[in-house]
C-alpha cells in the first residue's frame, strides 16, 4: 500500500437525495484515503452509491455531510486535475480523433505546437497515431474508449476517475483495454479510481480494492493486492490466477451476496 500523503481524503461523507418520505440515503459515513499513484477499484451491487462516490470526488456533487478533500483542500467543483472517463465515450463528433484528444490543452490556451505534441504523444501511447485524422464515427467501441482515455490523459490530471469504462465492450476488447489501462497507469504515474461490477477486473487492475455494501453504501472491506504488479512483470501481461486469487475472489463474492441477502441490510435500505 502507498504510504505517501493522501491525494484524496473523504471524512465521514454521507449523501442523501430528496426530502421527507422521498429521502434516500445513498452513502453513509464513508472514510477513505487515496494516495498518489494508487489504483483503487470499487466494487458493490447496483445502487450502492459507487457512482455517487465518484461524482463527489470529481466535484460534480457536494456531500450532504462530511468533507471531500483533494491535495489538502476542499473539493468545490470539477477540476481538470481530476479527469473522468465514462462508460460511454463522450467524444465530440464534429472533431476528428486528434482534435478530440487535444481539446483540453487547447481550451487551456496552450500553443498549437504544444497541443499537437501532446495529442500525438498520447495517441501513440494508445496505439492510434495512424488514426488521428479519422472521424470518431469511423471508430469501433474499443477505439472510441481509447480516444476518450487519451483525451483525459492529455490534460495531465493528478487523478483519473473511471465509471465502468469497459462495461459496454466485448470480452476480448475488454481484456486488451485492461492491459492498456494498466500500462498507462504505470507509465504516466496517475492515480486511478475505477468503478466496476467485474470482480476479476477489479482484482487484476487495482492495487487496492474496496467492497461496498448495499444502499446505503458503506465500505465493507478493503483489500491490498499485488496482482496488477505481477501482470506488469510478465511478457503476456496476464494475471496468474492461483489458489489465493480464487480464495480472495470467492470471499469478495460472499461478502457482496451475504450483504444483499441480509435482513438488516434490507431494512437499512428502506430507511
């Protein structure tokens, strides 16, 4: 586990929506620290508040109670230092691939030569430099998600937030994208928080894995893992699925299923 000073701190964060009878508690008393260069994966059942957690860190929402801190300062709103990759690539259809990647640096006022250099660099990292002049509608789903990732990286954010970015991809493309994300994390030294429903994906990418309960979302357990580091050392960049891996995976699945079927959890979610 990374021992540097926290990049992100959530202190007793809760989030509710609505009021009166329609009030719904999405997150309850979340305490979380994320250190620089951590890769944190968040797992939990649908509706447990994973996306709400990400939106609070991104600055899209303010918690009802508690504090969300980035680099020692309260998070007041969205910031290019925290880039977001969504499940559906949010590319600009009127711009070609290269101009999509360079959009952030261009808006920030960098000169054209620097924007071109940055765009070409990250397109080369994702293996799409040869496609830089293509329109985004010409790209496959996996290629569009690569471009969306490169566009976030081009801003050189301190942190990348991913909300199930691979959920809509086919199995083979998803595996290839997992390898790409891991390699980019190692090369660019970003801090990553990734939401996923896939236990294997979380275990193979994250050096930390957080399991959340059914609504209202709480952190049930945190795991420190080294499978992503193991994969980086192999020629094929694959995780070695050994008996320990399977034991951890089954424990995580049992945690989630037990919580889902717990009468106490069901009653709490109705409050």
